[in-house]
C-alpha cells in the first residue's frame, strides 16, 4: 500500500525531520537512510516498523542538523582594538594610506574566535536518540493512517468488482442451463458427419455418449464454488484489516474455477461469459495487490 508521512522536531541541541513513504509490495521491506552516527537506533526503529506494518516497500529517511547558535563565532574585542590601533599607527607613518576594510580586520588571527564544538555526553546522546525514536513512532502512525485511507478507497473498488463478478456468475448460470442441449446438438452434428464412415450406433449408445459428455460439461460445481468465494471475499472486506494475503489466495481460487468453467463451456455464450469473468477476476487481483 502507498502512503507518505513526515514528522519534525527539535531539542537537545539538534533539529530533525523524518520522511517515511511506502509503495506496494508482496512482503514487508523497510529501508533506512540516516546520517552517520545514528546507526545505533536502527534496530529499534526496524522492530517498530515491523510491528506497525505487514506489507509494502517502506523507505524512511532522517535528516538531522545541530543547533547553530552554540557554534557561532565570537568577536575578541581586545584583539580588534589592538588591530585598529595598529592600523592607525601604520597610517601615521604612511600618510594617505587607505584604511583596510572591516573584513580584512576580522580576518586577522585572533579577532574572530570559532567556538569549539563540544562532544556530547552519554546523557545528551540518549536524550537525542529517545526524541528521534519517538518522532519516528509518530511518523509511522501517520503513515499507517494514510495507508488506511487508501485501503478504504481500494475496498470500495473491490466491492464493486465483486458485484460485477457476481453478475457474471449469474449470467454463467443462465448460460449453463443450455449446456445439455448444446452437447446433444454437437454430438448429433458429429454423428451426422461420421455417418458414412463408421457403423451406425444404437440409440442406447448415443444416449450414453450424450449423458457422458453432458456430465463432463456440467459446471454447477464450479458455479457453486464461485458463489462461495464471492461470499468469502465479501466477508474478508468487511473485516477491513490485514486481509490482503488472504484475498490474494482467494483470487487464485477464483481463477481456478473460471478456467475450469471456460474449459467445460459447450456454447459460445458461456465461453464469452467465462472470458469476461476471467477479465474481471484479473482486475480484482490487481487491486488486491495494493492491500495490506
């Protein structure tokens, strides 16, 4: 299932942004992109993702920046005053010499002091890890909500497709009622074509052959199973959660019955209905792939 979520926060001297997105997948594949130094929390994050999600290809990206206020350079006023006094002394010795720009004075060694970046202690690192981990949990919850919204929309599409399959199964039942007559007509046509080449068959033999062919062309079992599969699929959709794999399996059963129905069809109308049924089942299967 597809979805996207973002969560941001700041504290303990850092600011961060999580971006989590998912696309369709048969299983669950979670991949992380994090800055150097954050690998230690990945195992816990992966465990949280596996508990919250069951299917999909999930990509989670973390961006972190340090608080810049603590690392801003500072001005050494005494060093600057000394540099200005030195410039005035030089200008007194060299009348008419131009005054240097302020950037040149600031570039002099010792005028601007760069704050040394302090190595965070264990307590600060733990606080940062806890805050970023909690933020990931919020992003996961938002992603799950996004995926649920999409699931509801797909569920409506699947319900409509089941109605179409049900209508086609009913049409196949009406077509199946003409199967025995179609079998007899086909057998009679075959016998007429072979009348001059084979010995005449008795009425009893013809009736037996017709009965055998009719039994082989009987699709009532396939239609009954299709009705059962439709009812099972509707029950799964009513559950609303974690039904993707079961619906995927049920779709295979739909296909099996539809294939058998087409192979047994003795009329063009039933064959056409069976092919339309297979197309509807394939469309149903494609949508099922998007469900968790």
